[in-house]
C-alpha cells in the first residue's frame, strides 16, 4: 500500500472597526496505490496456531506469483482525489458570527461527466445574552446563544466503481469475460444536505448548561455497492445510485454541577436523542433494497421500502384482513402466511438517554453511566430457531389444544362481521404450526426497552504526602471498574443490544437482529495508575 497526501492552506486575517474577518484557501491532493501479491510455497509446518497460509511453508520454497497478464507485475488498485476549498469567517464584536465555506472536488472513482462536484456550507450564531444584556438580570440565565447551519457534503465509492472490466478466464479454453460485479458507467457522488438549528443556555453561573439541537438531513443518490438486481442484467452484483432517505431528530444535552464543595462534589450529564428516518425514493424497478449482511436467518432482513423507515425489518408475516386480524385457514385452523417481504418492524428506538454521573468525596471518586433505550423492535431469530426444532419453551405445551386468535378466511374476512376462529388444534399433531405456519413476524419483539449500567468506576487518589518518600512518583491511584453489571429489559432473548453482523455492516448496520449471539459479558477490572 502506498499513499501520497498533501494539503496546502493560506490564511489571512483582517480587522476593520468592530468586524474581525478571516479568509482561508487551500488545496488537497490524494493518491493511493494498493498492490496485491500471491505467494506459493511448500514444506508445510505442523503448527497452525495462527491459521494456515504461506507463512507456514518453508521460507526457501516461497515464490511470489505475479500477474502474467501484466507482464509479471502485481495486481494493483489506483485512486486519486483532488480538491480546492475556501472558507470565510466574520464576527461582529464577538456578538454575531458568520462562516461560509465551499469545496470543489474531483475523484477518479466517478465517470468523467460526474467526476467534478462541489458542496457549500454556511453557519450563523448570535450571543443573545450579550446582544440583549437584560436577559442576564437576576443571575438566573447568564448565557444564551442561537445557532443555525446549512451544509452539503458528498460521499465517494470504491475504486473502479464506474468501470466494468473483463477478467481472464482459465477454464473453457481461456479468454476474457465479465465477472459477477457490474459497475456503473453513470455512477454519481452521493449527496448529503443538512440543516441544523440549536440553542445553548447557561444558568446559575454555569452550574446548569443546556444544549438543544434540531437537525434535518436529506441523503440523495445514495450509493449501493454489491446490490443484487435482476440476473437479467447479466451480473449478480451491481453498483447503483439507489434512492434518497431523510433523517430528522432532536438532541438535548444537560450538564449540571448540583454540588461543588471542598470535600464533596457531584457533576452529571444527560444526553437525550430522538431520531426519525424515512425512505423517500428507490428506483422504479427496485421494490425493496436490503442489506445482505442482515439476512442471517429465515426470511427477515434489514430492508428498505419506499415510504418506510430506513431501519425497518422486512420479513414474511401473517395474512391479515383489512382490520389487521390474522386470517385462519377454514379447513385446518392454522394461520395463513404472507411470504412477501414487507415492513414488519422498525429497529429505531423512540428515544435514547445516556446519564453520566461523577461523585467525589475527598480522594475518592465514583463515576457511573446509565444507558436507557425506549422502543425499537428486535428480530429474535434464536427463538425462531429453537421453536422450529421444538426446543423453545413455547413448544412445551404442544399436546394441549389451542385456538389460534384470528378470523376465518371464508369470504367474510373483510366484512363488518368476520367469522371468528373457533377451530381447535393440537400442535403436537400439526407440526406445521411451529414450522411453516409461524412466520418471522411472530418473532419480532415490539417496543423493546432497556436500562443498563454501562460502566461504574470507583477510584482512590493517594495524597501527595502518602507518596512523598517515593520521589520518582508524581501521582498514584487505584481503581476498580465494572461493565454491564445491571440490565433491566422486557426482551425475552439474551441481550437486546445485539447485531447480526460486525460494525462494518454497511447502511444503518445490523442492530436489531439477534441470531447466534450471546449477552454482553459482565466484566470487572482492577488497576493501578502511576505517574512518573
């Protein structure tokens, strides 16, 4: 891997009367080259603790395999990005502030007609407590600031995302052919537009600080790599500008110092976040776009459907009448399944709260963080896996007669008087009840909440006189930390803070899919800190 990166900026400042101005211009250049080699060797060693690769061969036999098509050179990937940018900032008596910036960029990743793009950004803020000094009378509110901003940014893609190239084929007599991936000759940069307004308040000589922000973000021409479209395209995977989404939300942060004495102090911070999202558009021939890394079990996945949330769970479900009641097959008494991928749940919580505290008494301090989540759905695939195999507790009473709640699919299901189901079944004699007639929707747990103690730390700092004889020490402290010691939740699985895949899962991620996961482990650490 080789990289070349340079940034050059020039800044000028000027004061004219009550105005202070600053101007900055700059340029950026980035070149990246990644070379890939293959190595062969023989004489395998018997110890494979770190896996088996060329490092397990006899060093004397190792040969680097170069690409014969490139006259013996390596495979490589190149990309280049060039940008010119500027920023202008102006403030008036430190009461009002204005900032505007603009960036012009070119990227080799896009085709020539879309290679150049630019995006602006601007912000304003006003110190209202200084503009209107009467606000500070009474010493209740001592600081008040209003702010707002508009910004546009662009996101790139992977190198060669705009080129579909031939691959050398060694089978079928050799030659060249397209691979599985179809890159896009008309790929455009992904554009994000955001506006934000907010306010900051400080009360009682800054003992209580409040920060409130509202944001609205529009994502357009979103880039989807390795998207599975129709095989009629001649490819398995495609790179597309797939659509647009919108995120809106409010964030509130409160900092407070309720107690501040010589020997005792308490500081606390509360963060509140409420976010909503929506899929505004997808290509006309794409009824659902899904994140393949979230499709880990059954027919449930993180899918996007126009008009639905971008954090939805699309899955198979029950057939229902116009009133939302489950339809029952009149001949068997079993529920009818709708195999189509539709929005059956939303993983996005109603809101989240983080509450951090720090208590100090002389040389002791205690800090702890509470993590609170209200709402949001989770697909409990573990429970579905166990149910299908008869290992779940819900199958324990399989020999008891039950009547599935719903209405018969007898032609009256959408009338004012649908026929209520009264057909008794015994699951023990109808294996289909727990296998093919209990769809993924049944295992999506709604409105999952939790309160968890993320972190708690108790520490003690030795006073200076206690370590005076140890002249080489400047400070010494002991601490004990516990993580995830408390979890209170209505989720029936092991842990609602679950993810179907790693943090590298693209899009909104794989959270809300619980399959093959274990609960977040409880951990306790003890330590000693020394400063020299």
